[in-house]
C-alpha cells in the first residue's frame, strides 16, 4: 500500500468507492475499495467480482492489476480490499452525455465499432462462464488511444456477475432481480429462474441503440411498464419470442403482454432476436447469441439509423382532445361558467333593493336558476329546439328565475321562481337541448352532428360573439408614455368600475396620474396620504438599493418643497385636485362647521384613494397596507427600468393579452341590465310607496318587467352593440352573423379572435406575428388588407381559460412557505427573496422560488390545483407569478421528466381502446396545460429526438400550431407562407356541404355543391373535424400545360364533358320571406289565389296578360307550387295589404277594393324552382311565409375555382372533350392549368398533392399531407413507379386536335379543387337606361338596383386630358341628370334660379332664360340657399 | 302601380271575388309528424295532430319538366 498514493475520489456506489491513485513510478491506477470487507483472503477471491476479473484477461474487459488487503486481517471490521486496476478515461454514459450536450450524434460506424468491442468482451466472459448481468452505459469504460490497450471499450463493474459453472449456481434458482431496469432483458422482467448470456447481449443491444439515438430506448418506469415498452417496439412476445408465455408461467407470472400490432421494428429487433434465440435451457450458448449479435453490429448503417420507438401515434391525442373539449370549447366553457357561476355571483352582489320612500321596504334575491330553452306562445311556455328557432325567426333563450324575499305591506313574503327575463342560450352549452346528444338523437332535432355550436340563435339569425383580445387587466405594464418617459400603468377592473392608474416621471420626479385626479400628483404625496409618513419607510418600500435611493431623492424633496409632511397635509393636497365632486362630499358639506370644506376634502381624498385609485387592490384590515406596497412596486418598476436594470414590457407579447369570450361579455352585459332592472324596480316601488294612501298593499312582484333583460340581451346580440353604462363602454361589432358559406367558414368564425386595436393606425407591432403566439394562434389564418394581423384565429389545441377562484391557490401558497407581504417590511420584500404574485396582486415573498414553482407544478399535476392555474418565475423582476384568471390562452403539452416523456405507448393504446380519455391524462400528470407566460420557464422539445436532460415538455404534434382552416391544406410546410394565408381566406368561400341538415335549413342564401368529394390527399385535421363527411370540393384531374391561350393570368380551361358529368355543379338556394300581419285597426293582410282561367277576359290587353303570366307559379292558396319554375319577376306570394291600416272599420273583412297588392316577387337573373314553402307563426300572431327558391348551376365562363394552395383562377374556356389531350390510357383532364402559375407562387405543396393523389389513385388509399408530417415524397414516388408511372407524375399526352403526341412530358394528376361562391351569374350586369335616384335624378348605384356604370374621376381625367369635351358633357350630364333650369338674368336679382318662367325676386318673367345643367347642380344651389348662401348665375351668350 | 290596376281589375272584371279561403284539397305537411293539415286564414298555423307550428306546402301535382344539362 505504501507505494500507492490516493489522489482523488472518482465515485462512490452502494458497494464500493473508487479512487484515482498513483504509484511511485507515476503510473496511475483506479483503485476500488469494497465497502463490505471479506473475512479472509479465500473469501476475498471467491467474491464474484474478483473471481470474474481474475478469470478473464481480455482486451475488452477491465484489467485487474492486483489485489491489496489493507488493515488488520484479524479484526474484520477494519480491513478492506483494494482492487487495483487500469485507469480509464471516461465511461460511455458520460461521453454520450457530453456528445448530446454538444448536439452531436455518434456516427453509425462508431456504433458498429462499439458493438464489436462490447460483444467480443462479452463473448470472452461468457466463454469463461461468467454472466455480467449489469451491462449499462455507466459500466462501459472507454480507453483512449494513449492507453496501453489502445482505443477500446471495456466492461467494468462485475459486482453482479455470476459464475454459471460454480456448483452453487447449478443447484439453486437464479435471481431475476439483476440488471438495471432499462437494460433488463424480457426474461428477467418475466422472472425467469434460469437465463443465459442472452441477457447480457440484450443489454448490449439496448445500449447500442441508446448510443445511436442519444436517448434510452426502453425507459420503463416499472417492470411491467418496461415490458410494455419493449412489446410496443418489438411486437408481441408470441411472435417474436415464442417462449415468453412459458417462461412467465414457470415463474408464476401471467403473461401481461397481449398481441400488439406494431410494425416498427427498430434495430433492436435483430439484437433481441439474437438474444432470445437460445431457449432458456440448461447450458449457456453465448457463442450463438454473440454471433447473431455480432452480425447485427455489422449490419448496414441505414437500418441502425432508423428512429427507435418513437411515439408515432402521438397525434392521436388531438382527436382525444377534441372529443373531450370540442372545437369551440372556449366559447361553450365560458358560457357555462357564466350561467353556472357568474350569474349567481352577480345576483348575490346586487341582492338587496330598498326604497327611499319606505325604510321598511326591501326586496332580496335569495337564489337564481336558468331554465330550459323555451318560448312563450299563447301564454304557454313550451320547449323549443334551435332549428325551430331558426325556421320561425325566434330567439333560442331560457328563462332566468329568481327566488325573492320582500315586504308586502307589513309582512315578509317569499316568492320562488319569479321570471326576471330571458337569456339567449348558446348552442351545445350546458342549457342547450343538444348537449351530450348522440348523432342519432340529433337527427330528429334536425341538427347536424358536425355543427360545433358555440353560437346563439337570435330572431332566427345565428349570431357569434367574437373573441376579443385586450391588454391584460390588473397587471403592471411598464411602457414609454407619449412624451418618451418611462411609466408604469395599471388598468384596474373590478365589478364596480374600471380605472387606469399611471406612474410616470417628469423631470426626474415621480408622479401619479389618474383620471379622477386633475393634475399629476407626486407619488410620495400619495404614499403619505395612504399613511406612510416617514421618508425611510417610503424608500424601503420602493427598495433601498443606493441607485434607487438616489433616483427617488428628487421626488422626496418635491413633497418637502410642497410642504407635505403629514398624512393630513397630503390628503388635503390630493383632495384639492380631485376632479369631480362626489355626492358624498355634498352631504358632508351640509353638516356645516368652519372646517367642513377641508374636512370633506380630506375625506374625499381618502375615499378616492381607497375605492378608485388602483381599485383592484383590496383595502381591508390595515386599510392601505397592500395598496402602499403595490404603489411602491410600481414606482420601483419605473425606477428599475430607468436605471436600465429591467426592460420595458412588450405590449404585443401574448402573455400580456387576455381574451374576452362570450361568457364574459354576456356577464358584463347582464350585470348592467340587472342593475337597470333593479333600479327600475326601485323606482316603481318609490313611486307607489311615496303616495300616502294606498288601496291595497303594494306588491312589488307586479311591477317586474322582464323586457329590460330580455330585450337588452337580444338587442345586444342581434345588433352587436355592447353598451355598458357602468364603464361608459360602447362597443360595436361584438357579434357577427355566423357565416354559413361552408362548414369551414362556420368553424373558422368560431375560432376567430379580434383585436380592439384601431385598424387605421399605421403600426406594425400589433399586427406582427409574435413568437409567443406559437401554438396558441394560427400563423397562417389572418385576413389580408386592413384587418391583417389584427384578426387572428386560435390554433387547434389552444384553450382560453375561465376565471377560477384564487382563494385555494392563495392558501396553498402560504402553506408552501410564502411569507405574507402583510408581515414583511420593505427591506425584507426587496431583500434576497423573490416576490410572489397571484393574479397581479402581491402575495408575499419566497426565498426559494424555483423550488416553490416546482412544488407548485407538482401539486397542479396531481390535480390539487386547477389544471389552468399557471406559475412562472421571472428572474429579471425577481418574481414568481401565479395566474388563475380567465382569458389566458394556453395549450396542452406532454410532460417530460428526466429526459423521458411521461406519455407512453401504453397510454396511447389505452386511449385508442377508450380506457382513458384526455382528461384522465391531464389529471395523472401525463399532459398539462401551459400558458404563454409559463412557457418561458419551460424547454419544450418539438420532437422526441430533441429531448435532452433539460427538456421539461414535449409538443403533442407540430400540426397543432395551425388552426382549423389552415389544417385543411395538404403539405402546407412546402408552400410559400402567404399562399397558405390566401387559402385560409378562400377555404371559407368554397362551396360544398354546409351541414347534414342543409336541406332543412332556410337561409337567405345557401351555396351547395351537387357532388362533393372527399379529398384524395387529406390531413389529420381533416379527419378530426369531419371535413371528409361534409366536404367542399372535388378531385379534378388536372394537366399542367398551356392550352388555347385562354388560360393566361391563372385562368383555367375546363372539360365540357366533365361539366356534363356534374363537375362543379352547384345549387343556389335563396330565401324569400313575407309576413301576414294584423293591423291595429283589426284589418289584416290577405293572400289571394290565382284567378281562374274562366274568370279572365279573352281580350286582355298585353300588360294585363303579362301580369297574369307573372302569377304562373301561384296556386289556389296564393302561394307558389313546390317544384314549379318561376321566371324573374314572377310572383311567389300574392299578398294584398289593406289600403288603410289606421282608421277603424266595423267589419274587418274589407271589400276587394279595400286592398292594395303587395306581392312577394322573385328577384333573380335566371329562372328558379320553388324548393320549399314554409308556413309558420312568430310569437306575435303574425303568419310567417318563407319560400325557398333553388337554382342548379353548372360552371360557366368566369366562375371562380381554387386549389387548396391559394391558387385561384377563373374559368377561361370550356372545351369539348374531343379537343382535349389524353394520356396513353385514354384519361382526359377535367381541367387544364397553366404552368406559369407555379414559379412565382412557389406552391410546391400543390405539386406534392398531385403526385400523392395520383399514387393514391393507384392503390385506392388516400394519402396524408399533414403539416410537418404526412406521406413522404420518396414513398409516393415509389408507389407511382410500382404502378408503372413516372416518379414525378409526368405523362405523355396526345393532342386531341392533331392526334400527335405533345412534345414534352406533362404534369398530370388529381388535385382537390374548390368552387368558390363568386359566380358570373351573380355579378353579370349591364344597363343602357334604367332607374334613377329620386333625390339627384342620377342613375342608381349597384347591380341590385339595376344601377348605371359609373364614369369615375380617373376616367374623367383621361377624357379631360384627351380634350374630349363633348364626350364628357354627354357622359356627365346628358346621359345622367340633365335638367332644364331657369335663371333670371336681370340685374335686380343678379342671376337667381327661377321656376315656371317666373322670377320670384323680380316679380317678372321677362329676363328668365333656360339653361341646361346637371340636376345635382340645381340641387346644390337650392341647398346653399337653404343655408343662407346665395349662389348667383351670370349668363353670357355662347 | 301596375299591380294595383290588375288586382282590382281582376276582382272587378271576374265578378266572383277570388276565394280567400283555400279549398280543402290544399293540404300542408307538418314539419314534425308529417300529418296533413288544412289551414284557414287568420288562424294560427299549427298542426292539428301534434301542435307543431311549422307546416310545409306539398309538392305540386302538376306536370313539371326540368332541363337536364
């Protein structure tokens, strides 16, 4: 021992300690000291480890130099054994880790070398009869080129080795509890009593695969989980390893493995097959196994390079997510929250009504409930379905009923179920009849199973409350004010009021700005007013760092100069600057006294400070304590930013945004209406109670008017004007009518997010795509033009949170060691600890923020906290922010722990089998929601291969960054980005199937396709949203070539035969509606049937004949016959109105001449067919008649088509099939597209779609073009080649005109084309003469009014430039509004307009001359005269 | 208005006023239970069998011809 010097400790295990040592010659060794000292030398050499090492001398096995026994061998306790062996550089684990950190991967040849090394080592020990039994990266050491044996990998640590030839080993059973779990062979996992060297070879294979991929291959977290992981990759044991059941049975374990169909066999398969090739028999046959394994190690590198055991089916979480939450979950969830929680809170907050007239009077709300959707008709309440509401123009609403306690006379009365109004019901919400219904149950309700819900039906219109984006409320935002000074602002928002507080700097002094306080007030004065009187305390609250003290000094001096030293002085100062005198001050002032004004002023200042300034910070207990700290924090933020120690906040950062959803908007509206309802009730009570004598006791229930709430709600929803008196808020365009152009447009509308930003402002910030929008908002789906970037769409998995009670979170925080801010002084707050905020309010401080956040997350994953509560640590501000508020946008991700995703193949299989759902994965902590802020504390790996030890989360699937609409695009990752944006706009205009109930619907206009098809190239998103079932488009065979010249500028050429077969054929349904009314004078409209042929005179004048012809479709009941055709201008409902609807008649049945005709006539360019005639009644007793007209249109010249890649084009030519080119198989294209469409647009995705679709046609399997995934081009090309086609989809075409083959190959195959709603028939317009506007006598404007075609100012400029004055005169006057005006030329009046040849001013007609001028000019003169401006005309002879 | 002259003319010239009450043969199908109903003017539109308030007019019995292009 004396010649060895221990240098340092290299490591310590449970059995031994390893040191680095040096002998006198300077050679270095590794010395392993066993902790359990053997009793004797004999026992020592019998130790398996030592025995094994002594037995084997091999290049790839650790070389044992000598054994040293130290200490007194007699006293066993002190002696120890040292194993002196060669010193090796690094173990495999460390070197792999190091490579991983440098983002390097070992090359396949390295792996092969490693495999050979390890296997030769293994075969050496196996030949010696030793099983290593604990092979893992940590137990493989690498020797560098400098070592005596040269580059080598060596097996070390034989602590678990077993000599199979020993007598003991032959007798007893072997333990299966060997090897580290991830490297345990299946037979060990199954508990085999005997095993072979195969277990080492297995571990070697796993190790090699791990070295290759950079991460553990089978990272099981329990023995059974380990088995599942192996089976998921290698297939069922029955097939790959027939002995498994037998071994399991022998070990007394039932085989837990079932048949698992997994095609993906990684490189492990070979190793495993080799490892288990030897049935668990008696002898060890290491040779065979090793040979097989060596063959594996020599295998081709491409096999090894294949990804191993990835969770390929991870995307299946998406449908699971959608199944649980639905596509419009955020709307429905927020509405449910409103109905089930907020409504009650609002009623509770406004539960008391008292009257000023009678102090004894009160009305108290004790409960509230929302009933089922119903309508009131004929004084009866009956249940109603959404579709009935659509058809009958009703509002789908439910009654709100309250329980009340109130005084009637001298007694207190209870009344339950008082109707106070109706609230519109969101479809598929908790109150909707459609909630939880199966497809079969929806059918009798005439509802489409694919309809997402989330909208309202108001007066028959489907209305969506768009999600509104705002800057978050109640958070400090540090920004530059318009003058360029740093300022911190907070928008406080409580149920009562909204106000904005700004802390800003002026000349180095810090001031507070608030809209109730006129001037900017020194913030120190405000702090004084809040009760911080000493300068020291102020400085400590802000922070006592020297720089901060210096920065704060001017502000402190300022108050000194102003003489504000006490709280009273400060209050006085602020009170004098408060803008609006409040009602309370008038009351105080009335009490009189000399100091009344100053007293009230102080009182008022105190009142404003406690209730208005920073109103979201509670002021209870030690009244201003938390507000002072909050204010000081704002000052601190400003100063730190000024000093450059922290940054300005980014307003466009999405973590600073909140989304306002339908439920929140409705709750704001309802609270406003409910307050108005209560004040109406109070006023009614006051009016009655103030009268001295009453006949009967006043019953307040009789003065309840339900209209306030009912009408207020329906009005707001149908107009989109949100008027909130409390906040003086007036917002227009909050709701929009649900677009039913196509299924996609309806879906797209439900995910839309609009920003409150002004569209006119020329700032790019709010419009730009923020990195924080990743996975939350779709990067492609935004409109072009003015709303670009301001209107956004939610990504597929994004979710918007609802408000959640922060109280449990608060308690938990304190339980987890947050020190309450109430108990800390300023010095302690800004000392070493991190501040903890809950929803923007300071909770306290914590000394170990990361531990706190980690523990917090553990609690959340365990389901103790709400899944949407987020926590993140902000190092810059030294703060931990916890958020439980609503409107945050968040998304689910897979949790990764210690480099292992918690989501395993087993979860996926259970999910597929329906054993678990998305929510249970959330509650077990496999998945979790992250909001934008928390993402900053996470390292989210995009794919499994990117996982390192630092990774905290794994994306579910990269497709989820896209939204629903962009999800339709095949191969979007191959397209230029604006093209995807264009497609997002066009996908919403595509015709197709709208819903399963489309023929039951009577919409204003409905565009339907006659033969829609499923796309040949689909995406995962298409599968998920059910687009395949209600598609919008057709797979056209297109040939990319130039043809006829009518295909320039993106025009397309269509095959006439295809059109005959029904390509692009569509239905256009239009609604015509009228009502049969009853008038106040008891008269009513009537419908008159068609006159009988016999009743008509034979010699009708032509005009009358025309009138009769217009009635051709009318039946005897005056309504059109279903199925009849109606020509433009034809009558649909032959209605007549009473000529007089005001005067009273004794007999309401008027004589025939008492009516005037008011027919409903068909307006359209082409004839249509009557599709449906519906009769119903609205709630008021008016009869409603809806006539649905149908047109079938085939594509014509000028109709618009587009593929799914933002490539639109109009039809330029329709060619008979005989003239079209054809392939050698005789296939003729449906459509010809010009190749010039490709180079500048760079829509490579479209080309891939074509070849993928073509390959799909060959084998009848539709391909996937999912974003960042999908079928690969090599596979597609291979399929094409297999089917005998060119790999790139090109074909030889023969000209249909000349019969000769075309020169060059033509790109030819199917592409999914959409027919867009813009059709020539709806746009075509020309007019020579026609109607004129009444006021100006100029031609009317617009096609719908048969308007003229305007010669605009630019056209006018051309004519002026050219000097075509007579043409100008003709266009602008003669053909427009020429007018013969009369002008008096007498000097008396000086050229005034005169009328009828008589000048009213001169009282003569002598000087009146006729002048031609535009009528608009004459109108102008008259209008000027009306404004007391006198225009005069001076005439000169021509 | 041209319509006015016609409607008044037809009623005046034809002698017998156009029957306002629809003849019994005109029937309407209930949107809920498919029962056939008659409707009288100024009566609420309602199915006599099930009380549903949406009725549809039946298809014409006249011969109709469609262009099949």
